[in-house]
């Protein structure tokens, strides 16, 4: 069904559209979730730390349909205020690197608990919580362990919450392909941590956003956990080869043992935007793919887009001659 008529019906009908509060709605995945919700006719309240830096999300919907509010997820009163009058909530708050006040424990566990408790107290119908594939309390990675503890805290407060666990998410603003493509513009060598054998199932950000919206609309998804992955599984080395082919560059792919990468990550972790941390190295020791028996995008009626189909649409800017250079199907070292 075309999204536009549904939106008109909700805004022009006798009943007011439902309100969804999206925590972390100005981030990479968040902006797509907000757009999808707006297309479906919801009123969207985007709760962020810095509203002045999130005004770009307002254009994702009709005038007045999207509201940006200031919210510190460490503050229970701020969270309660952001949920006041809302029907549903989506929690996208998370970081890839633990640093200062924005630590894994503070955001993935404590903030998740605060949001879930407030959602339960306000009687919200649905809570969609974003976690990650590989979340496990006994994981050697603090990131993965904190994600599992966050899921546990959410379930304790709202047993009916839906949990979404995406693999690596790609799209125009991603921090994976864009980062390595930027490195390839100048560096003659790209590292393959652990030899590049770790397997991933990259999922398009648009499909992740659709999954959140489908779950919100379908009560049958309550209390379930879905693992979100794309149609194909690749090794880290294969992803680097695909990226290099798309940007028309040849670079040496150098295997780096986990031990060496871990030492380097321990040194670089003190930087706010470190290219690699020791915790990320530990995370790379485990494959990041959808479990064989896990509910997935297929169970939500979503046919995912492949990385190879989408990457050329935004990585072209890293080609030697930009958009005027055609992708070359050449072998990569």
C-alpha cells in the first residue's frame, strides 16, 4: 500500500495518530526509523541529547508531525518527560566505543533499564529495544556483554518488549564501509584483523527501519527477539574486497593477528574516535550472523537488500573520479 494515503487518513481522520518516542532518533539508524514511522502516519517524538544538532530529522515528515525534544537518558525525569503522552517507544541508544560518561554500562544497561521502567510506568503499549547479534552475558567483549545485560533489564521491566538484534548495518551514513573506504583513499594497506575470516551478515539500514515499524504495527511480535541480517554472509576479507571493487581501488589486504590487533587497540582506545579498540578486537573473534533458529527479517515479511546492490549508491564518492568513474570488476589483492 502506498504510504501517502495512509498518512492522510491518520492526519485527516477523526482520531489522532499515535505518538512514538524514539530515543536516539538522530543517529544513523534512528533517522531511518523516524522516516519510516512518519511514512506510516505516526507522530514522532525524537528524544536526543542535543536537539540543536538534530533538526534535520524534522523534514522526514509533514509539518508538525515530528518533534525533537532534549533528553538525557541518564536522567529518569528527562526520560519520563519524553514518554509522557506517548503510545509506544523505540530505544536506539548505543555506542560502539565505551568512553567516559557514555560507557557501555551507562547506555546499554542503565539507560535501557531507565527507559523500560518509565515505559512500563506510563503504560505504553509497545517498546522496541535495539540490541545486537552476539549479545551474551558471558562474552569476552564488554560491548556484547552489556547488550545482553540491557536486554535482561528491558525484559524485567517490560516482558512484552520486542528486541531487535541487527548484524553490521550499512547505509549512506554508516561507520563501517565509509570508514574503510576513506582509509583506502590514502593508505596503501588495509588490515584484516585475525586474517579477515570473521563472518558478517550486513543488513541495509532501510530494512532495519522497516523491521522496527513492522514490529510496532504487529502485536504478535511482542516479547520476541529478532535477529536482522541481509541476504548474504561474507567474511571480513570478502567485504573489504567488495568495497575496494566498488570504489575502483587496489589495496594490499594485510592479515593482522588478533594478539597484535589487541595490543594496538589497547593503545588507541584512549582516543574518542579510535579506529579500533581491544574490545572490538575481542568482538571480531566471533561470527556476526543470524542464528539458524532465530526469528529474522523473513518472519517479518521483509526481503532484505544485498550489500552489493546498495554500496555503489553511496560509496561512489570514494572513487578516484567520483561519480564519473564506473565500477571496475577487477580482482583485488
